[in-house]
């Protein structure tokens, strides 16, 4: 489970990360990232699991898997990182190890893009 202090909950945070950040698409997820030094408290991670993924039970299943995977990558993030993970329909069939691999790849790509943008 992803600790509450690292969860993104405000719609404004989601919107700013998606609108002003960079993104990296993977087969089952899309990773949006940006750096925000104005908001203290460590990295924040938000999930977007749309109805296109499946019914409510299936979406909750995907959300639980993604929260578990996100917790595993927390040590790799800086306190300024804001991450939104958007699940694609294929994430329903993906196992946790595949999702973690895709998340790590997506984070690596977004960090590279943020460094280039500096």
C-alpha cells in the first residue's frame, strides 16, 4: 500500500502534473512527471484508472496493483517529484512485475526528458 503522505489527492496537483509535466507512454501505463519544489512533503504519486480499463471491480484491482508497484519505486524519487500514473486497458491483464518494469522505464524516460528541458 502507498503511504498516505505520498498520495496525490488534489485535482489541481493532477492537472498541473499532466498539463505542465512530461510524459512517457508504455504498453500498459502512461507516466506523467514534473518537479514541484513549492509543495514540501516528499514525492507525490497519483493514479488515474478510467472506465476504459474495465468495470469498478477491475479498476480497483488495477489501482491496488499500481499502488503496490508505486511503493516499490518511492526510494528512487526525489522529494520534488510529482508522478501521475494513468492505466491503459492493457493494465488489467498485466502482472505486477510487468507494471513495475514499465513504471521504472517510464520514470527513467521522464527524468531524462526533464533534464533535457532544463
